[in-house]
């Protein structure tokens, strides 16, 4: 079975590269892991195509027994259906390209085998997640990708900021995992099984029942779905549990593309779609999903508009796009959610890898204020990133043709409107506002990076590079004048990245351009039920409603996209003093948004500081000050006062303790037996 | 096994070798100790291979009536088998850990360790109440000596504290045992496990046993001896203390308190839940602020043991099997973590976390194993830590959702303090030259950590090997508890208007 190879080859490659480490050398580690991923990718596409043309059936390949305890049992098994097939191609394709890209990006890193081993390990865990046939294996994949994410964020482990970000990612994710775990327990309690197909089959029968939780009684399916969704919120960085994602940008850029854009962070969306028959049974849970998604999509987009770090802009963009997917799921358009997941994987991986190429060219400078005018120096990066930007902003002509994001994002916005509920209305308006901002921050990124004047001279990284590369003192003296004035090239010559980095960019830009056009019939049209075949809930009536939305709704995404483009063009090309003036005008609102709605500060004072404070309190005042003082030390004091003999004992004659105890024991037993 | 007294042989081999060690020079004492523990490991493997899963509850039984009311009776069920396997597996590793770090009075040291092995196996194999008591209490003596003679600077205070705590418990337990024997008229443990004590009397008996087991466990708030004992004990002492001695409390609950006093156990369930909740939250927070590696891991042990107690007092199969798996996993993982501390302590002679840093650079192999054990400690699925934690929490969820919620915060706090520890030791820059100069694991150390690592993964990926032997015993215990088991607060109530809804659904389906 090819699925076994797809899933376990990356694991094998990770073990070889990881344990071989320095003995094996860079080239071997790279080749083994990348080769494994290319094979996995080559095996995944045929599966996907079989599902596309309707010639494949859902299958489950058992692997190994895992746990059986009382009536609870779950095994290792690989499930392949249409939903899994979509994820398989997304995961293996992006992962293979990212592996290849890393050949160039990580070329100078001394620790490459470890890096490639982590990447492959991540891919294995992600594949285990998407092929799970029971909730616990999904949880295994869930935490496995969390581990890989932790290791990769902290890959440059000498950097304190990278370490902090890695721990934050793991711990915040664990908050979500707590919800997931409770959800699994509750599901087992209610259904008596953790097998996903069995749960989904039984879920409709539980509608209307109630369950006890924390001393109160709630609607069963609402509690279960919300608990499970809390897990999805953690993994997919939704409002409240999103704080780890921007910090995760501390990791190497290929990691951000693979894990924090295309695959891992979409696991939450995948989970909701996989369990869609469950969510369908609770209107409250659905509304909860939709509201959280819509709020996240809006909130993250506002922050994206204000950030200067190129990776952080894309990170908040990811957060926002994930919000779209969730509110699509929340209004019942699971097909649209999965479609956006699919197209987003290509164009967002493209944007991240493009950003990596820019960072590579600009000698590790990530601040867009020090970019500018790069389109002439790194033209392939520029054109591929433009393709990605056209895709994410959803450029296209309604009813005719467009880039990838045009099909998927417009479908989501129309579905939200077409759902005809008040939650749907809320999501629709949030989505429209976010689309405006998406267009703005995406074009802002492009204009700041590739257009205008070169502002490289202000960058320490560039200065550093220049001073290292050009030892000629006369040349150096000329550049020192520019330090004060941020405008200028400082004599730096950015180079286009090597072909191993450009090839993935080109392949992904093909995806960004064509993925929507080619696949939208399969994912979100009439008769798409044929494709999904029950792998998720598919509402035919929602497709009809999408087609029947008023014309202004159909054109509104295009309109706001155009407005966003114009504002970005005005602010960053036409009149470059406008953004600063606007920020000044907005004052505290700007600061609030720029500082990411103060979530980090809030959590720091709400959780981190008290945890350490209480830790010290319980230790010094509790254990030492109370328990020890009145417990053993108190007893010692009494004993010491009581008799001089005890004092002697206390000062260390351990043998006598043993003897006394043994004698006492023997005496007691003889007494009993004699009596 | 054709009547071969394998359990007695397993008791005898380390005892004899231990006595011989007392009269030997350092080098031959080490060799003999290693040999004896390996023989016991091999015997353990034979024991496991011949254990008939689904056969009689008590296997490999031996019985010799010494005098009325006291017999030398041995025998094991699946629960005891697994704990014996844990003990004999950890023992050679302990000897290996002491190979170079112990250089004074080596003969006596090895003698103490071998004696402890005998006593530990005895605890799990004893079928006579008083025989159990002897093994159970005498097990402290060698531990005590190990801390008191070969321990750190504050060893006297630590061993004294250890003694004081355990003394109180054992006295009460002995009195309770005497009463039980007088009432039931037998010292045979299997018979007592089926004997129905008067529910009124159960309350007092349960409390007396609780006093002893809670200290051994240790449960909050009688846990404060553990951090001190661990900090002062030599590495191997910590390994065996965390690995096996802490399991005696859990074994006591599962062998005595639950089957012998089911009504009292259920009655005191909320007490156990409350103490466990306190333990998870308080000791995890305390672990977060520790500067001493061993203290940190010791506090984390208290939090993990609380997961054992909630599993036991969930009174269902998932909880009971989960708590057994936590005990086995914690035996491996905390043992391995103390070993990891010992490995770098041997090089730098400090447990101060801040004295290390950046060890991934000069000790990559060490960093790999330390990461594996850290992940197992935080309960990452695929490692041993997950299976037990998951089952225990799944068990208690059926009884008390509040307890589940509070105890499950342990997975967040656990991740926080363990990753914080790992970061300070293995990540960051090499800020201390002496720590940066430390050599990576040598062959001897690899021989110790590799088996532990493999066992951790085995237990995580295919726990069936460990669940199968105890399945019947747990089922029997669950059946015994069934008459008293409480109804959970999470129970399901079906919708009242269900027929109407179904009709509606059918109606929709017809469209």
C-alpha cells in the first residue's frame, strides 16, 4: 500500500538523518530526507487524482494495535478518503518543495542534518494526523507536529528569543490540547468509542441530550464540539490562543512556510471538517466556530497592516486567512473551507518562501523599512511573490477567471452571506473588512520591498555585510556617510537566490495561479458531493445560495480588494509620508494595534508572572514555611527537647534507626503470634 | 515452570551476592553486583515469558508454613509481574550509574543496593500480610543507608526526614494489619482481598493504610521528604527511589486499600481527588521556580504520582490501567531523568541549573536522550508518558470532571517547567567554560540510557505488551469495586422529546 510508504518514509528519513547526524554529513542527510519526501509526494498525487475522477473508495489500512483498556480501544491505522487525499497532496507537495528550498536557504548552517531530520519528522507527524481513523491518533499527530514545531522554532537554540518562542508555542498549544483531550474523554463517555467513523455515525442521535460538566448540565454535542474546537483554536492560532504564531517566526523561514503557513496551522480546520457531522448537530458550537473565525480574520488583519517585519506581516496574514476557513466551516461551507486551505497552502507557502528569498538576498534583514527597489535585483523572487499576492488578495473577474484565492475566498464570503443567519451576516462583514485589509497589507509588503527607493543603508545587517565583504577602506569610507540617511544602497548588491530556492517558488506560483481555476469544480460546485463522498458534510443548498447572492455581494470582494490596492499604492508609492501621518492621526488606536492588541502584555501579567510568584509562595511559605516547620522539623524539635538520646539518634546514627525499627517489628509480630 | 521456585531464586541471588559484596574489594564488588543484577534481569525475562496471560490469577506460587499465622508465601499476578520487571530492569542501570561515582566503601554500597533489590521484589511477590510488611518496611533501611552514608552534604537531615515521615505511617499500618488478621483469621493476601470487612471498620483500616501509602506515594502534603531525599541521594539512589520505591505506595493502594476496603475507598475518593488536584497544581508551580535540577524533577514526580492516585480512585478499568501505566512509565522516565542529571553532575559536581547551558553543542547525544525523556515526562503521545496519563484522566473524567480539568492542567504546567529546564540546560549559549568542555556520553552511559529510551518508546507505541498481563487482574478489581463505585457527575441524559425528533429527522431524510 502506497499510503504506508507515504507516511513512514519521512519517519525513516528523519531517523537516518537525525541519528546519522555528523557522521553522515550534510549531503547525505539532505538527499535522504528530500528524496523520501519527493517519493511521498509522487505517491500522493495519484491518490488525489483517483478521488478527483471518482475511481477511489475510502480505505483504512491497519498498522498496529495501540491501546485497549476496558471498553476503550484504539489502534494505529491509516485512513484515506477524499479529505485525507487533499491533505496528503498539500502536505507532501509543500514539504518536498520546502526540503528542496532549504538546500539553498540553509546552505551555510553548520547543523543541517538536524534541520532536515526535524523537517521530515514534522511531515511524518502531520501525515499521521491527517490519516487518523480515531481521535487519539489524531491527537498523536497533533502533539507530534507540536513537538516538531517546537524543535524547529528553537532550531537556532543559541538565540534566547528563539528559545522563548519555542516554549511559548508548545505551552500555548498545550492549552488548546487540554481542551482537545477533555473533548476526547467526553466523546468516549458519550459514544463509548473514539473511532471517528463510529462517532460521526452516532452523533446525530445524540442531538438534544445533555451531559454533566463541571457541576452543570449542558447540551452534549455543544460541550463536546466546543472542547474539541479549543484544540483547533490552539493549533490554528485563533483569537485568544494565537499569541504563539507571530513569535514562531523566530524559526528559519522554510519552517514558517511549511509549518506555520501551509500545513500544521491548518490542522484545526481539517479537524473541524473531519468532524463536521458532529459539529452539524450543535448550532451553538457552529456559531461559536464562525464567530471566533470571523473575529480572528478581522483582528489579525488589522495587526498585519501595521507590522514592519516581513515575516510577521505574513504570519498575521496566515492567522487571518485561517479565520476565513473557520467561519466558512462555522456557516456549514466545509467544502469552501477545505478549498481555501488547499489554495492558501500554495500561495502562503509561496509568500513565505519568497520572503525567505528576500531575507536571503538582504543578508538576514527582515525589517521592510530597510528594503525598497528590490524588483530589479531579484526579479524572479519579485514575479513569484507578485503571483502570490495576486492570489491572496483574490484578483479575478466574477464568473470568469481568477487567481487561486479569488475562487476560494470569494466562495467563503458568499457562503457566509448565503447562509442567511445573523452569524453568517457578522462573518460576511468581518470577511469583507478583512479582505480590504488583506489587499492593503499584501500590496504594502510588495511596494515596501520591491518598489520605491532603496533604503538599505539604515540596516545594521546590510552595514555588517558590506563591511565584511568589502575590505577596501576607501570604499567603506564612502558608505559611512549614508548611515545617518537611511536612503541608499550602502554599496550592497543583493543577489538572486540559487535555483534550488527559485524552483520551489516557481512551482508554487503555478499553484497560486492555477489551483483555484483547475480545482474549484471539484471542491465547491454542484455535484461536489461526488468528490467528498461523505468525507465531510456537504450542503448542496449552500452552493445554490452562493450562486443566488445579490450582485453587489458577488462584486464586493473585488471592490474592497481594489480599494486596498489603491490605498497601498497611494501610501507607499505615491505619497510616502501619508502612512506616518495616518498613524499619527490615529494615535492610541494605532499603538494598540501595532502592539498586537496588547495580548502579550496581558498574558504576561495574567499568567506568567503569577505562575512564578505562586510557585515561590507555595515553595517557601507552603512547603518550607508551613509543612516542614510544623511537620518533621517540629517533630524533631519536640524529640530533641524530649530526650538526649533522641538527640544522639538525630545526629546520625542511622544504623540504630534500622535496628530499632526491625526489633520493634519482630517484637510486634511475636506478640501477635504468641497472643 | 515445573515447580522451579523462580521467585525465591530471584530473591536469593541478589541477597547472596549482596552479602558477598560486603567482604570484597571495590572492583570485584562492582563486577559481582552487575552480574547478580543481570542474572535477576534474565530471570525476570524468563518470568515474563512464562507468565500465562489469561491463566490463573496467581502464578509461580510458593508456600511454606513457617509457624501459625506467618508463612513464607510468594506468588504474582500481572500487576506484580510488571512492577518486578521494572525493578529488575532498573537495577543493572543503577549499578552502572554508580560504577565510577562511588569510590568509598564500595562493597557496602553494592551490598545495600543488592539487599534493596531483594526487598523490592519481595514486596511485589509477597502473599503473606506480614511477609509483605517486612519487605515493605525493611526496604527503607538500605535506602536510608544509601542516602545517609553516600549522600550529599545535608544527607543526615534528609534521611532523618525520610525516616520520620515513613515511621508514622508504618506504625498505623501495622496496627491495622494486626486487627485484620485477628478478624479475618488469615494472613493470606489473596484471601483477604476477597474478604468483606464491615464497612464501619473499613473506614479506620483504610485510614491506617492510607497513612502509610500516602507518605510512600508521596501525596501532597506529606511529600516534603521527597525533594530532600532526592537532592541528597547519590544518582543511583535517586533512580531507584523514584523508579521503584515510589511505586510501593501505588502498589499498596491497588493491592490493599481498593480490593480490601472498597466501600471506604469510594467514601474517601473525594479526599484523594482533592489532594491530587492540590498536588498537581501546587507542586507543578513549585517545580517551575526551582534552581536545583534534582529538586525540580522530584517535585515533578509528586505531580505525576497525583495522576496515579486519581486513576486509582476513578474505580474503572481505564483509570486503574492508566495509573499502572503511569507508575511504569514514571519509573522509567524519572529514573532516566535522574540519570541524566547524574551524568552531568559527575562531570561538573553541581546540580545548579544555571551552571549549565548550551549542552546541545558539546553533548549532542546527551541532548537527544534528555529531550526524549523530557518529552516522555510531559506525556507526548508516542512515548510511555502519554498512555498512562491519557487513560488515567479518561478514567477520572467518567467520575469527576472537575478533578479531570484541574489535574489536566498538569499537561500545561508540566510542559512549562520541563521545557524551561531543558532550555536552561541544553539550549542557549555556552556561558560557562567548564560546562562547555564536558565530554559527550561515553559507552557506559550509552549502555544505560539507550535501553531506557527504547523502553520508553516501546511502552508508548505498543503498550499492549504491558496492558495484556494485567488486564484480567484489573478487570477483577473493577468488578470488586463495582458494587460501591460512584455515579459520575458527567453522566449522559438522553433528550426527552427524542421520538419526535427522530420522526422529524426521518421526515427530512425522506425529502
